[in-house]
C-alpha cells in the first residue's frame, strides 16, 4: 500500500535542493529518532552517493535505476522500492516525475 500521509513527525521546513533543482526533498524525523526524506526527482539522469544504506520507496511516478557494480537498469514504479548499500551510489533516470520516500538505515 502506498503511504500518502506520514503522521507524528518533525519536518525540516527548508528543502534540500540537489542537482540544480532536479531533486528536492524535505527531511523528516520520527519520535523515536528515525530519519527519512520525502521528495521528488524531476526529469533528469543523476548519480546519488550514499553514506548510510537507503531504501528508495516510489510513491508516484517511475524511474529506472542502476546500482553501483551492476550494468542492469531496473524499473521502479509506485508501490515498489529498491535498496542501496551504504557507502555506495546509484544512477537514476526519470522521464517525468519520481516521488519518493527515502528510508535511511
């Protein structure tokens, strides 16, 4: 089930803007200290580097992505997610919009 609302969180009101505005997100923190971000990637081909492990959950739209060390492009659509290891990177291609929740862990 696609999560449309996240309750009982603290939201950073200043957006994180990456890649000249092609990716915009807001950081959220849960009462237990868990951190996530909610954002959108606009039409672009980008490479993201990770410090912590991440799960990219698609809320709306779609993307294709390729994890470091792989030559295979995979598709992610609404209701799906993909995992990215810590200290890694992934390439992402978006043709329209890709709305996501990034789970850090």
